[in-house]
C-alpha cells in the first residue's frame, strides 16, 4: 500500500515535513513499527489526529498491523469524542515519535479486504457514522489520482489540511507515501505558508484558494508549481479566474466524498473548465438519475474506491445504494456533451459544507436542543464568500444570548460545527406534517 516507505523511491532526511518537523521514511517506518507492535491484534484504535508526525506514524502503524485506525478530530468536544470512541470500540493511543522498532514485529499483516481506516462523518440527522475503507479501496483511489494528475515521486506535495478527513489524510498523507512525493504539511493552510513551501503540487479547499487569490503576493509565489488542485466544496468561478491570472495555473477541480474517495477529476493533460469537476477517475462509473424532462439529477457512482459500509449500520449502508447497486451521492449534477461533470448542489438542505467541512444540520440542532433554554432549533448553511456556506442557527429560546449558545455547541461538538450566527425567532414555520420549512427562514438571496 505505501510503496514509498518500503524503499521503492529512495529516502531523504526531509521526506515528510509536518508543521516544521521533518522525518525520513526510515525513521517514519521505525516509529510506525513501534505503533504496530502496540496495537497488533486490537479490533481498532484511535489517535487524536493533530497535524503532526505522530498522526502519520499512527496511521502507517495501523496499516502495517492490519488494525483499522480511527482519526479523532483534535478539536472535537467531549460528546463527539465519546461517541466516536464508543461507536468504533477503538482504544485511544498516544504516539511517541522517538520510539522506534527495527523490524516488522507483526504476525498478521493487513489483508486487502480488511478495514484500514474508519472516518467519522455526519449525515443529515443524528450522530456521525463511521465510514470504513479497506487498503484496497485506498490504493485504488490514490492510483487513480496519480494517473489523472501525473503525480509521481518527482513532486513535492504541499497542503495544510486537517489529518482526520479524506482530503488531508488519504490524499494528503497516504497519497504522498504511495507515490513517493515529498510532503510538506504547513500546519495551517495560510497563504503565506503555501507561498513559502516551494512545492510542485498543492491541495486546498476553496476557502484556502479564495484566501490565496485575495493575497496576490502569495498567489504569485505559486507560479513555479506544476498543479494546483481544489476540492471538498465548489470552487467559485471568480476564484478560479483570479488564481489562473495570478499564478499562471488554471486550478484543477476534483470531487469526492468520505464514502467514495475522489471519483471525478479534471486531468493534468487537459485544460480545466471553470465550474466543472472533470471526468470519472480510473475504474469509476457515473450516472445521473434524471427525472423526466430534467437534465440534472442525483449523481450515482460505482467503482473500486467506494467504502465497505457504515460501521455497525447495515441499514444505513443499504439505504445509501440504489436497488441496482449504485451509490447515491446526494449531490445534484449534470454531465455535458464532453463528459465533463458539473456539481449543481446538494439534494438536502440539511447537509452543510463550510470551509470544506461537512456538517449535518441535525447534529447541530440536537446539540442546541440540549440547552435548557432552547425549545426549537433549525440549522442551515447560508452562502458565504469565505467559507462557501456559514452555519446559521434559527432558535426559539428564552433567557439566553447568541454567544452562550455557540459556546454550548462548541463544548459538545467540533469547533467548525458551531453556528457563526444565531437568529432568534418566535416560532419555526412548519408544514402540515410539522416539519420545519427551513427555506422560509431565509431571505431570497440566502436561499
Ligand atoms: C471557527 N472559529 C469560530 C467559529 N468557527 N469562532 C467563533 N464562532 C465560530 N462559529 C474560530 C476558529 O476556531 C479559529 O480560531 C478562527 O475562528 C478562524 O476560524 P476559520 O474562519 O474557520 O478559519 P480557519 O480556522 O482558518 O479555517 C478555515 C479552513 C478550515 C479552510 C482552514 O475550514 C479547514 O481547514 N477546512 C478544511 C476542511 C477539510 O479538510 N475538509 C475535507 C473533507 S474530505 P483560532 O483560535 O484557531 O484561530 C472531503 C472529500 C473531498 O470533503 O472531496 O475532499
Ligand atoms: P465529505 O464527506 O466531507 O468528503 O463531503 C462530501 C461532499 O463534499 C460531497 O457530497 C459534495 O457535496 C462536496 N464536494 C466535494 N468536492 C466537491 C467539488 N469539487 N464541488 C462541489 N462539491 C464538492
């Protein structure tokens, strides 16, 4: 799975740099083997996935031992952490990067169909679910991207994304270790840090690219790169155009999900068209479930990069597939005459994307309803120039202020799940079934 680590591509003292600390593959493998020896035989283990060499050693150690890794968001509040640990049955480990084991002490290596990674992600309602991926799916997903982006050991990959999601962890860490490209993780994805890193291949969510486009000096510093790649949320066309102008590179957009890995992408050998996410990557097939008379509909997928299921939730897994076995993305899309895919929006108002983070409205609503002063809550994503969408909570409450409520949510869930804005209302508009009519809460330009 991790070809580079096993010496196919050679080694260097700064093969992996994270937030200013560097390691060679040899030392990384030594630290990962020490982790593998500790976790061998466990059903799963969790690690607080800070942006650090320790997180990388933990994930590689899990792959060596054939024990699935559960990366915990470091800013998750106690309720979210407890849920993830309880639901996955994973024990939390601490990694000491200075501890090394010389040889692979593990009796059972990872089989191709064993679970390798369990990533927690929100649905429209309820608590986050564990998305299980095998090493085979991860390898298929990464090889497909290496093909689409001509990604190789010649590259230096730069990004500063969190290490507990597909983008930062699977593409941004495992992708570097599989292709053998040097990795520079900037700690945080600031324009200045991207500009200083001197990479050939850059990953960012649209919020990162929009901040870089607003900083012409930082953007100009990326002109020597080979490829700028955007994903996790729609890249606004004005950001595409500014980046193209300031860096000399039209950014490549690609599309994916925690459940599917990256399934659609623009290719390094074609000119990207703004507003499109390219064509299916190797092995993936797509179709659009179009209603009669419409040319857009739900994007559905099959292929080798799909997850093995939601951990312990066979009904939820089954419900995410059509009867004939295609995965239902919940995204509305169209395919043009050249086969280029365009993501038009989400089918559900209850799935929010803010700064590239996926947030289920129901989870935030439940956290708000746990506050004794709140009697009703409706959470929506409102268009935001920096974050794509920002979380706005409409609440019916008495004797409580907005900041107390956002702090309350932050104390239970991850920082990025707290509302940026709370709007107090006398009641929520509801339909005849009693379901909140969220769109009626928004002004016409917010809908
Ligand atoms: C955040 N802050 C708040 C707040 N939310 N303060 C008050 N109220 C709120 N509601 C705080 C933060 O803690 C931070 O504090 C400060 O405000 C700035 O926050 P921010 O505006 O969110 O900026 P930043 O932290 O820089 O975050 C922007 C970002 C981040 C783009 C860096 O959103 C990010 O890393 N996104 C990546 C998400 C991602 O990787 N998604 C991939 C999913 S996988 P302080 O004190 O810390 O400064 C996937 C598959 C695929 O989607 O296709 O890739
Ligand atoms: P996550 O599970 O966090 O990976 O979120 C997956 C969702 O992110 C998808 O269902 C899409 O709604 C959204 N997404 C990812 N990449 C793109 C993109 N390039 N354009 C539009 N939406 C995207």
